[in-house]
C-alpha cells in the first residue's frame, strides 16, 4: 500500500494534482495554470514547513524549512498579480493543518528524506495522511478553481449574445 501512495517517493495525490495543472495548461495553451500549480506546490510546502517549525518536527533539519520559505517568498514576489487564489479554500486548508498540528503533526514518510522511496514507514498514521492530503487538496482547489472560473468568464465574453 505504501508504494501505491508514494510512487517515486512523492505522494500520489501530489503527482495527480500537478498533472491536473499541467493538463489544464496544455488544453488551454496557457502558462497561467503552470504558474498556479507551482504556487500551490511551493506555498503549501511553506505552510507545512511553518507547521513543522512550530511543532519542532524537523526530520530533515533546519535547511528544508529555510529553503522552502525563501522559495515561497521569491515565488510569490515574482508571480504577484498573476494568480488570484480563492482564499476560502486556503483558509479551510489552514484549519485542517491546525487540526493536524493539534493531533501531533505526525509525518508519514518524511523520516526518510525528500524523494525517498518510502518503502518502510513503521508507524504510518492514516488520520495524519488524510489531514495532510485533504489540506493539500483544498489548497490546490484554492489555486485551480479560479482558473476554471476565469475560463468561463473569458468564454462568455467571446460568445456573441
């Protein structure tokens, strides 16, 4: 089961969500979904790293949080004004991250390093995995759904009445 959840050492849900952003970019021939996908990935990782710092759970040391926080700050600065996320989904995701923290912020897989194959996770916590995945999915929806709404607005503007 672990191999199915972590192909190539990355969560399957992360791979599928990234493919959704890429698919939208290809179908529209537009780079905005790629920017939104990158923002989703980097900013959610920054949120996770902040939670890890607060909880003192740094399995990969201090480098990882510092790296991802700087990457998120630079990415947000470079892409300012390009993507407007739906904050309702981001807030809902933050609530789930807070619940995850309240339950101890159990980390499935991070003990082995980034992009490890996650072949052995001795104390896999299903509830922590659900909190992580649902929070990350809500965060992704915050970036993905506005792209769909933007397409509907553009389509209506082009269609003759």
